[in-house]
C-alpha cells in the first residue's frame, strides 16, 4: 500500500538585485582594487503580501510526504545546484566589529563541538541541544543590541549568551552541573541567565513563553521611563503555540520594543514546515499583529545584524515591536539523541554550502579585512580559549550535599532595585470614581 502527498512547491529562485538606489553604503571603507564587491543590505524583493525580503536567493525545493507499507518518510524535489551567494555588505558593521562578530561565531561553533565531545564522554548531565548552522543568527542579533537591552535566548541561541558576556566555561560547567556553573549545579543544560549585569533571561523550555516575559520586561522599563529593546527567539514549531501569539500581540498593542526572531529552520523536531503551517513566510504573521515584518537569510550575519539593529532603533523611539523571520536550517536533530534520519540528505548538502561561519570567513578575506595568516591566528586563538575553558569546566567540582538548599529561594529581606529609575505611576484625582480612573491621562 502506498500513498503519496505532494506539498506545495516553494517560490522559485529569483536573481539578486545588484547595487543600491537609496545610498545604503557600508560604514567601512570600499573594497580594495581587485577585491570582490558586495550587495548592500537592502530588501531585494517583497513577498506576495508585501513583506520586505532581504535574501539574495529564494530556494526552489519542496518536501514530499510518502507512506510506504504503513511507514512515513520524506523525500524532496527541487533545484539544489545553486552556489551559495556572497554575504551582503552591512550598512552598520565596520571592519573591527565584523571581525569581532566573526570571532563570536567561531567561539559558538567550537564551544558546541566541545560540548558534543563532553556529551560523548558522558560528562554532560542530561541532553545537549546544538545550534549548528545558526551561529550567525544568534550572535549577530545579540551583537546589534546595547548593554541595557535584554535577551531571552532559546536553547540553541548559545551564541547570544557569549555575546552578552557568558564564557564557554560557564556553558560547559552548566551542562556538566558543576559547582562553578551559573546555577551552581542546581540545573543542567541551557537554563541559566543573569538579570543583574548581563540582562539575560534564562531560556524557557515551554516554547514561546519567553515572548510574554520579554514584553513584561519592556513594559517594566517603560514604566521606569526608558524604552529598551528586548530580543527573543522562537522556532517555526514554537511560533504556533498560544504564548507566542498572546505575548507578541500584547507587545504589538502596547508598542513595546520586543524584537522577535522566528527561526524558520525547516523542521520542528521531525515535522517539516509544510505540514505545520499553511503560509509560506512566517513574516506574514506581522500583518495580523500590525507590526513591521521582514525576511532575512539566517545564514547571513550581516543581514541579521542590520535588521535587528534597525528594529532596536525603533524600540528606543517607542515605536514598538518588530518581527524578523530568519530562514535557515538546523543542521542537527532536535538534540544529541536525535540523529535526524527523517531529513532528506539533499537538505543538509544544500545548507552545508551556506554555512554561516564559512561565508563570514570568505567575506572578510575577500574584502581584505582579514589575511589568510590573520584568519589562521584568529581560529587558533579561539581554539586555545575553548581548550582552556574546557579544562576549567572539567576541573570544577560538583556541588557538595550540604549546599543543596543554597540559592533556591529568594529571601524576603532581599530588595530588588529598579533598573532604570523610579516608576512613573498614574495619579488619580481625589474623588474620581474607580470606573472613571482609566480616563485620567496625566502622569506624575
């Protein structure tokens, strides 16, 4: 018995538009003679619903669901022969900041490779969730924010944690449940943050639940007289959950500076995107929320940086939320226990050619911002840091039994200070009835 259901084909490839008519030039110097030129970050097209699309290519393939002898498997049809495009040229990143971003991306990749080895050595408590292929999106988006802004990463956005100031040793100790970890061994995995200095909300396993939390942070800051940007992420599967809709709708209505990056990574665990939502572009959701939406290539860190930076500028002005759809592919299964055998090999082959780290490396070399020797030294320096941090994590002891109750509860004597200033509260005139209080518009 055999059933075959073909999903709707994706939009066919379109050529990139070269040049720029709006004067969007890079902050850095022009490419030296003989060096490759790059397309400035600017919308190359709009999707059928008018959403700006910054990608230099639109893949042309689609997934086919097949049942054979009662077993489900997937095949794919389309054109996988196109070479990977060059990165766009950022309007805001300079030579120095581009190299710094590249280093974070390398650190992210090598840290996760070290975590994978520690897992295979049975030194990790629990599972490991890798963001292979998504380093450019995680690092570039966090890199575009100010120190006073907030980040609410998911389990795969460990690059964002590095940008905010956590070290690879912090992450490795956390996964190993060591006493030196951010949670002192009370939790393993990626569930750690820092609300005092780094402004990082710990990842929440219930997908989409970070969104209302970030909306609350933005609202709290505004009540204290400051507009900030609050960046968070959700996958193409998690965006279908209730908290995603409720939290982001609240941010949209209240004009809170929530920047939501929907990581359209093709597979929600073992479910292809064609079987979990009917729209082709998740950025179309922005129309219903009434906020700006954009589509970017999630493997192009320059695109991700620029649109996140511009979304943050909107947040600082009090103009509200932004929805960014970053299209890319998660190059591993859901976690280390998932071999992703359900994903057709052609997907991996196609997106491997679009590896964000390789493309960023090539961009810097082609632009003359790194020499081959400088790049080699940079990679070696990152590896040396990973080796040192792994040794620190490995040598860190486990927490002792007598400390089991420490750090679990907040003592009522602890005073949590306001971060941005004294809250501005509405002053209700004396004698005004409760039902009429909401009509009083002046603030103290």
